[in-house]
């Protein structure tokens, strides 16, 4: 689905009026754009940044949470005068959580909208589908939170501001063997998801390396409504824990059906569980996910002044609601990009959308070191990935963000 500025603005109003109003002042500037590139060749033309996200569909909270962070970052920089007098205009495309639509979205953002850089996606599958077009057109892309290694392996223009799944899977294995004293695990994963496929593999290897035994591995496909036949065999195998590295909507159903069948073992998952809809999908507070654990990106620690400022401005723009980890990742992906555009300097001839200028932006992103983000300090390694700590969260009542442990990279 394509969202032009007008429809994007309408949709955005539903989420958070003030941050969006500020961020989308870029849209209003659109009419005043001059120059054939649309990339900001006149003295006051906005710098166009594309964003592709799942604003609807099975992973809708991934897109909406992330976008709120992106919009906040854009609103802040625009309020402070933009970059060299140019406002940042975020052009958002909804990919509905579908890889084909993700690829189409970035094509449109790059060829029609003339975006000079791209932010997105959350789900690794969608980032993997879109990255080749960005890379071959030499348009830098930063994924806020796709953790599968393949995303940045696409090529030199593709970055992320989060850790990768070999680390996340190892953290899960260390936690369940070390803290939960698990000796055996069963694994149930989504075979249609690059993320789920990768993470279960990294978890299994690390679990075995920690001395654990995998007693059973079963698969499902995103959208499946019934997991009972797999869960029945899992129950018979009686594992100490059940590892389910999926996305929040299936996880809720899996948890409910597991408890109905009498599986008592804790469920353990990864960042794909992160959603304000997670607990609801598992039957509400105290329901099927009560006491279960998942690994995630930073817990936003408000003792840190950067985090405090982020949380406060987010709350002010969002009726007092707290941001989640995805929002923080979106905010930081945008922040790293804007810092890199600034660091790239003024483009020769004033046009921001040239191969030469985008290459400078690419180099500046690649050189990111110790960027003080809301989700922690961000330093990009030679593979264009961030090295960051992970947290283990436990679900208790209405709260899915109880920090149980933190693991350093
Ligand atoms: N890491 C997941 C993936 O790569 C996406 C995700 C990140 C989901 C953070 C929720 C929270 O597919």
C-alpha cells in the first residue's frame, strides 16, 4: 500500500499528533521543492528520507512503534533548524509486513520520491527483500532492528543499529542454562521467516555448546492458527524450556494452546515478541505467557540523560505513553542517519541526491563510533552491525518489560 504525504499524515494523526505535525512539516514543504532531483538542490528544499514499515498487517505494531521513533527524531532535528537550513522530510511507505511490498516500497521511495537514504525495516525478511535495490542504487539503508546476519551482508550501503542473532541466540542459551538451569529444550519456529530460522539455529548451537540437549524441533508457518499437533509431541518430550523465536501474534496463540495442552515449561523467545499486543494475544495479564522470558534490545534506562530526554520528549508527544524498544531503535536509526548527513558536509552544487554525496553519507554512517543513542552507545563494526548489549525480560501481569538480566556483547 502506498501512502502519499496526505494519507500518511492522516494515518499518523491517529498515533501522535504533535510529533507528527512537526515531522511532517516536511510534507508541506514539498510543494516548494525545486530542482529535478527532488533531493534538496535548492537552498531551502527538504532533504528526503524514505521509510518503509509494516503499518498494517500481522506485524503492525512493529511498524507503528518504529515510525513513532523516526518521526520524533525528525521533529527534533527540524525544530532545531534541520541540516544546513534544510528540513528533513520523512516519506513513509506501508509495506503491510510483506517482502514483495517492501521491495516495491523502496523502489518507489528511491526512483519517484528521490529519497537520499532509507530507514527500515523491522522484520529481517522485509529488510532482506528491500536491501538489494538500495545497495545497487547506492542509497544508504539503515535497519533499526532487523537482526538476521544476511541483512547487512547484502552490501556496503546496508547498515543496522542493533545486534545480530548469533549474539541474541547465545544470550538466550546462556540465560536458560545459567539462570533457569535448563538441561533440555524443544524448539518451535517459523520456517517462512529468515529471522526465526536464523535465531533458532544460533540458539540450538549455543545451547548445545553450553551442555544442553535439544529434544525436539518443530516448525510452523506465519499465519497458522493451530499448533496443537506440534505442541502435543513437544509435551510428550517434556523439555525444561520451549524456545519459540517467532513474532508476537503467533507466539500468543502458541502459548495459549501450549497451556491448554498442559505444557508447564516456560516459553522463551526473542525480540520478535516485543509488542504492546503480546500479552493480550496470550489471553491477557496472568495468562498463558505469565512468567515466560524473551531476549530483547535495550531496556530504556532512564538514569541515562540521553534516554531520559528521549523518554520525556516521546511522552510529551504521545499523551504520556512510554516508548518501547522498537521506538528507541527507530529513533536511533534516524539519529545516526541525520548525524551522518551532517557529517557528510554541504554537497557540491547543493544537490543532496547525487552518487557522490550519498557515498559520503555512507562513509559517515560506516564511521559511526560511540553515538549516544536512546538504546545505548552505537558503534558500527566492519560488517555494518552495531555491538550492543541485550536484556532478558520476564512477563509478569500486565508488564512484559521486567528486566531479569543484561548481557554485554
Ligand atoms: N529482530 C527481528 C527480525 O529481525 C525484528 C524485531 C526487532 C521485532 C525488535 C521486534 C522487536 O526479524
